[in-house]
């Protein structure tokens, strides 16, 4: 029966829209754990909507050249976050108030360490409940509440908020989007708070009807990064270029 159910699900699954992009980030100040002067991050990102839910996936490739105080560093971090629509599962529209839909939310987080052992290699597996919100002016607002099963630390609770707010100034188009992650304190680590917005200007709007290139800035504030108590000063602005494929 499970095989038949899986085949039925696959046969009825439809992709409604999808978007892929590559971004480049260059720091303007030092990260707290990674003190190298020259840090570069290349990100591949995929997001798609389906009749059964949605999917978000990204991979960050971080490289930092050696300097007077730090050695060379490189790492790869990625997340895969599919959400299964409960409206699709129940064949009922679970829309009420500002909530557009409810989801079974999941995320796999994977991080590598540097070749010389520096860094935090881990896998984390998150499962919980999500919601999509209908809020005036926003392109999207999503929340997910997870139980996180962590490789290297005690399991905890994570709350994630993501948003996208498009706006225009004159004839120029902008997007203010980003996420907030909060995770609970447990016996072996402190609570974390990560605030990560991006402000992007659609440069390609001036010469193309299709969004091709955005430029802007990213701000990262991370309190107790990786749950390490006292790492509360990471506040970094990075320059950003984003290409839509």
C-alpha cells in the first residue's frame, strides 16, 4: 500500500514555479569566528512551489585567503528544506485568517570542516510544522517550528521566520528579504539568534523585463553563534551580487 501511495503521489505531483540563482558575497569587516580579512561566499539557491508544497535549497561555498593572523579557510554549508502542504494531504483548503496553508516542515543542514580540521562539520535534521502567511505588501512570509536532531550537540528547538518585501522607489525596484533563526538553549549550548536580511536593487530592470541581476548588501547579526556562549558580537555587512539563472 505504501508503494502504491508513493506512486500516486509522484504521478500527481506538479511544479508550479521555480527559480535558481547564484550569489556572490564579499565581507566588509571580520566575522567573529572567521577572522580572515578576505572572505568570499558563493551561493547557489533554488526555490520552487508545487501542488504538494514547496522546496528551498541552497549551498554556500566559503573561502578565506590567509593573512597575517589567520590561515586559509574553506568550507561548504547547505540546507535542503522541503515542506509538505497539509491542504494537499487532506484535500481540504486549510486557509484561515492570515494563514494561507499549513505544512509538515523539514530541513537537512550539512556543514564541512576545513582541510586542516578548522570549522564545525555536522549534520542536523529538523522536523516540525510550518505556515505560509498572507500579509499585505509581502511577496511571502513563512514560519517553521522545528525539533532539531543535531550531530554534535544536544537536540533543541528552532524557530525560523523568512520574508520577502518588494518595493519601488521611483522607477527602481528593490527587495528586502531574509530570515531569522532562533534556537533554544539546552545543557551543552546556549540559545542562538541569527538575523540575516538582504537589501537588493534590481539593476537589470533598467535594461531587461526579466529580473537577471541584483546588487545590494547583506547584514548578518549572530548572537551565540553555534550556541557558543559569549560569541555575541558578530555584526557583519557584506556586498552582494545576485544572478538569476
